[in-house]
C-alpha cells in the first residue's frame, strides 16, 4: 500500500514506522519546513522519543497534495485543535474517482466550539470521504513504548468492518496487535474523555506528594472506575455500545493514561494537585495535553445532552475556575450517597 501520514509528532512518526516495517510505501506531511529539515537530518524526535532513530529513507514534505498523490491510506495524527484546518486541506485534494483512500484518524479529542468527534470534523471537511472509509485508531498505546517495540494492542473502528480490517492488516505486526470494531463513536469518545479523567488521576498523585490527603491505590481505583461510568453515560447518550467502554479503547486506554508516567494529562493533573496554576503547568510543557481543551468540550457536550459527569466538572473547575483542589476533592467525596450505576 501507499500510505500518507499527516503529522510528524511522536505518534505520527511511530505509526509511520509500523507502516514502513510492514513494507508499505510511506510519505510524511508537515506544515513546517523546519521539521522537514530537522527530521531529514537527525531522523529522530528528540523532545518526546530520545534515542529512537527512524529510518533515514523516510520521506517528508510540506506539500500535502504531492504527499497524497496515489495513496491508498491516509493516517491523520495532528493535535485536535488543528484537525479542522488539516482536514480542510485534505478535502481540497481530489483523488481519482473510485480510488478514494481509507482515512485513519489517530487523534483523540472533541473539537471545542462544535463538540464534534474527530471523525465528524474530517467527514464534514472532506467531501469525497464517506463513513465506510473513515476509521478511528485508538487504545492504550504510548508512542514512547510502541516506538521501542513494546507489545501493544489497539483498536481500528469503522462502521464498515471491511475498512477496519484493511487497517488491521496494514498496522498489525509482531509488537502491535490491532483489533477491529464497528463502534467508531464509542472508540473515539473513550479516547477523548479518558484524557480528562487522567487529569483527575494526576491530581491525586499531586495531592499524595503534598500530604494533604491520604491517597492510595484505593483512591485511584475509585477515580478510574467512576470515570469510566461517566464515559459510559456520555456514550449511551450518543448511541455508543456499552461493551466498548470495557475494552481496549475504554478501560484499557483509561488505565494507561491515568497511571503511566508517560501520560501528559496525568502530568498536568499532578502539577495542579501540587498547587500550580494551569498557565504555569502548560508553560513548562513542550507537548500538548489533549485533556485540557477536551475538558471544556466534554463538559459542554455533557451539558448539551443532560449527562451528569461530576469528575469532568471537577477537573473543569480546577483548571478553568481556579477552585482549590482540596475543596473540589472534598466535594467529590462528600456528594449525596446513592446506588452505583452506569447509565
């Protein structure tokens, strides 16, 4: 296959490496000539993946239309806030009739302002793309580990299972096992909202370090489990399948993002828990923590649908309303007593 990767961050380069190792033809696009020059010379992404050297014959370009020419698959791996503009650029290209490529979105997030999932943004901006060729790629998969061939499992989701199977074959290898799903809404929603819950998990680590509360494994397990319940409630309102939230894209990705030291969203929460402001935390980061903008969009979507998400609301208040972390935690643990439910 001929595959075009839109985006040259750590995850984009890592997925490109999988494609390349599976003997597919590969081209990367980025809007930065400086990135093209740097990657073509140094063959690595030092900020996120130090020590991981990518093949010297990787091709990079700033000309998206040239990169797309004749491709069979497009992998979109850009930050969610840039998805609309990148998708519009993709939509301005016209493939040969009957040769439209499968489009795979490996970006996790809900677009601020419109509350759209990434696949919805892409489908709106790309006139030649249909739902049966729109695939979401999500699961517990830090680039820091996949790039180093750590055994990993992930999900390719599309309303058309045959398209998901094409991606499964193209992206599966000795260290990356790809499962298929037809629940693209559920898979994308899990990949987005788990980042917000990971910020809450990070707050617990920050509080534990400061000794303000007695935080332990019990506490983290409670936040993960009740966070999954909130994800399930939102998913039900959007027509997602309940079983998706118990799978790799749901609980699997939630576990790794909430607990791993590789998690940028856990990092944000940890520093918020230590008393830093959001501006202070973001100023010290080179990478983008998708959970920050996704918190706003998830909260807006939940309010629109009338879905109760107290952990998401708590994260929102800590990030954007400058509420004291201690007060928010006390409020969460002091909520009205009720039966455990998922709907």
